[in-house]
């Protein structure tokens, strides 16, 4: 349990900071498709370090999940970056809390993971917390909200295929395959966008790659221990950190309302952990 909690905390912190780096890169004029491609390129290089631990027993089932994971992951990451390039971090982060619901539905049919009543109640509390975060919020940029909703649908669906890859292989293999599959499809998206693969800064890209790598490996570890929907619900606590980072780094507003929402979300997370 201690290792699972440590994995969840690692994932929460790294996920919040990677969103900050994504927003900084786009604020500096970098195209989302370019940032998306270079992120997966760097992660694929990191994935090469896991070659000694990779299980090379690839079959049709692994390949199918590999392709689904790749296209959903690349799309999800692209739309997250696209949304952050247009909207506020603290306003868009709460939308991601609906990801457990997407994963719960897909995991129920694909992985046969059946959530308990108390776990569902915990998830509902976290969603209630996001509703409180929305009250009084500024959502003038409808495009940003739309892109963020697309991102959570794709990334929530991706989580199920990541879990399946973990069950078929192991954690190092799932990480390497995830990075390489994302690289393939992010390259296709970059070619279709016809944007030049140039970056205005390398420092924040390196920080982004390291944050995403840490985020994904801790995610895969937690997925190997508990149900996808439960894990994604706990991960939504990163919303709280994202809110504080958005307020302090990008000078966004609404702190009091977001603190109230945080209490509700923490209670929901505690219920899921007890379950």
C-alpha cells in the first residue's frame, strides 16, 4: 500500500508540472503538434533504457493494444497541449476529473473490472469537487474547453489499453511500447499538420520529457496494482496542484473556491484508498 500511495503522489506531482511545461512551451510560440512529437521522441529514447527488461513475446493481442494505445495517447496529449495553448491551466485542469468515468465504462467492458459502490461514491465526490471548481469560473474560450474534453476522452480510453499491455507484458515493456507507439502517431500528426519541427527553447522541453516519463512510469506501476478507474480517480488530485501552479505561475484567479473544492476531492480520494 505504501508503494501504491508513493506512486500516486509521484504521478500527481509530475502530471501537474508537465502541464506547466506544456503551457510554457506553447506560450513561447511552439506548435502543439511539434511539442507532442518531441515529447514522445524523448520518451522513446528513455524507453531504450528498459530493453534488458522488455518481454519480446509480442503477439496479435499485444500489437492491437499497442496500436490503440498509441493513437489514443498521441491524440490525448496533442489536445491537452492544444487546450493549454488557448486556456487557463487552473480552469482546464478540473475538466480532467471526468476521466475516471470514461475509463470506468471502458474498463468494465474490456477488462471486466467491476467497481464497488463505495468506490463509485468516492469518484462521484471527486466529480462534485470539480463542479465546485467550475462555479464562478471563466470559460470564455469554448475551443479550449472542447479540446480539453477531447483530451480526457482519448487519454481515459488510452488508460484501459495501457493496463491491458501491462497485464500481457510487464511495467518496463508497457512503458517502452507506450512511448514508441506515441512517437509513431505523433509523427504522423506532425506530418499532417505541415508544421516545421522547430522549437524556441530546449530547456523546458527536457523538463517536460522528464516529467512525462516520471508520470507515465508511476502511472503504469499504479495501474498494475489497482483498477484503472480507481487509479484515475486518485490521479485527479493533481487538479489541486495544477490550480495552485496556475494561480502562482500564470497569475490566474479563484483560489478560495478551489480550496473548498479540494476538501471534497480529498474526501473522495480517501474513500477510494480505503476501498
